[in-house]
C-alpha cells in the first residue's frame, strides 16, 4: 500500500493546481499559474512514488528539480516587480 503522506500530498497538489488555475483564469495572475505548474510537477512526482517509482529515481529527482526551478523563477520575477500590472 502507498504511503498515506504521499497520497495526502498528491491530493493537496491537485487542490492547489485547481486554485492556481482558477486564480490565473480570474485575474490573469502569472504567479498563480506558475504555482499551479510547480505543484503539478510535484503531483507528478507524488503519483510516480505512489505507482512504485523509487523516490531517488532520476525521473523523480528531475521532476522535483524542475518544479523548484519554476517556483524560484516565479518568485524572482515577482521580487523584481516584472508582473505588477501598475
């Protein structure tokens, strides 16, 4: 049986993806879209682990690394004020 924590993480990822997309669609907030993309990638990693892929597998490590890079990029752009509509 899959680890309950990983299943719970996947459920939370799905909720965050939905909320992020909703916020993006409603206000065209790019930061919300990037957050949704990030948690989508984390969700893929969680699903892989649930399906039996080892958490130290190169696929899982690559997906997680890309997710972290996406959120780093989004926060960097936000800190520079590139997405302000003012």
